[in-house]
């Protein structure tokens, strides 16, 4: 699914700004926590209050 951040995230030296969009996956099927990969290759987690869905998850 595609997400848009609703607040800035800081993880070590990386900063992810409000409004940036990322391709993300849900951690667990019933979870609202998502994980996306930063340009540096690190996996970053965002909680439901830190993002909004831009594009819904697709089911296979």
C-alpha cells in the first residue's frame, strides 16, 4: 500500500518529513503498523497515527 506521513519521523540520522509518500506493507494482517524501506536501505516502522493511506493494500 502507499502511505503519506502525517508527521516527521526521525530514525538515527535519517529524517522522514510530513507529506512524503512511501510504498509500505502491514506488519501483521490485523495490525495498523506499517514498514517501509528508506533510501539508505533501513526498514522503518510507522504507527497508524503517523501516516494515512494513499492507496489501499492489494490482496492476492
